[in-house]
């Protein structure tokens, strides 16, 4: 199951975060991700597996290559959380503003 | 509703909210910007170590947006990017792992106050560039995990999402 907490758990690891960051602009193969990183390809594969399970990364086959890219579901979970947060905050804001408006009105 | 079309439900990168307030725009603006501490859910939504007692916005472009703790300390949330009273406000929300403004995490919050009738205001809020959280979720996670901090709120919304309730 995809949720914000799981996505954030997956990104709690700095190396995993780096792997994820490398996918932000375009899809890459494991080899391309590992390039220039101080991590073995099997280790990168392992990180990708965790990111995939958290709904942050998707994989697709292109000929013999497997290409990894950002999965929007992880972001969507975060978005859902923020959506709920703003809902609550704006209801509280509405009440405060309406109290203030009533206060300003002269009783007749 | 061109705006709606442009930022359809498919836009994952932002959250959009609208609320109708029975108050003139000037009042709505004032309560939003000058009395934020009166309505912001500070009990569950703060980033400082101490209890937050107020949330403040300095009324100018480049002004700070911050919380004030009960010990007088302050903790930055972001900065004012646009200040157009009583019509439009844009804030950056950049919270990094060490609670300092972080230019790499500049999610934006735009709030528009639109008069509707004599004593009513439509308040439209958009929180955008959410993909930027992707790189900084370690910081977010630290906040979410604080006891009595965002953790509780996150759990609440996670439960709500799991239950399949639509926002």
C-alpha cells in the first residue's frame, strides 16, 4: 500500500535518496544510476526495489534494458496529506475571519 | 473556469483549495496575514522544539514567515514572495532538515482573496511545486515523527486516506 509515511521511510536512507534524485529529470538504467556513485550495481538494484515498493519508482522494459523513473504515487500520497492539512487549516481560518467580521459590525 | 482547466485534478504537483468566507476581503486578508496564530493549527503543525504560540508574516515582499515559541524563539517557515493586500499573497514554504530556509526546497503557497457580493470572499489557495519534497523528505519525515508534532496529523490523514474518504 502506498502512503506518505512509507514513502518518507524509504527516503530516510541517504543513498536511496540519491538514487531517487537521479531519476527526477529522466529515466535511467541501473548502470546509469550507479555511474559516479560509490555504490555497487547490486546495491543500487536493492535500493530501487525499496523505492518501487514505496510507490516512488516505476520500471519499464525497453528492449533488453530496464529503465527506472519516478512514480507519481509517492508524491500523490504526500499531496493527499497536504490536501487534508489545508482543508483543516482553511476551515479554522474561515471561522476566525467570520468571527472577526461579526466583531467589526455595529449592532443595531 | 479557465484556471480550473489549467490546474485540473490531474495536476499532481499542487494542492488547490477554495473556501467561501462570510467577511469582506479586507477582513479575510487581515485575519489570514495578521492573525494567523488565531487559526493555524499550531498544536499539531509547527516545526520548532518549543510550544508554538503564534505564527507571523512580515507584511512585505521578502518578509519572514515564521512561528514564535513560548520561550520567545522563532523558527522560519518561509518568506513572502508577493504581497498585494487585500488580493494576493504568495509565500514560500522552505523547511529543511535543520529548520533553516533552504532554496532547494521552495514549495509555494499562493492565496487569492476574491470579493463575492458585499460581505463575502472566495479564498483560493494553491500549494505548488510539491515534487520538490521528493529530495527533502528526510526533513519532512523528521517532522512527521516528532511526538505530538506532525506525526499525529499525518496519522490522522493517513487513516482518512486509507479509509478511502475523498478530501
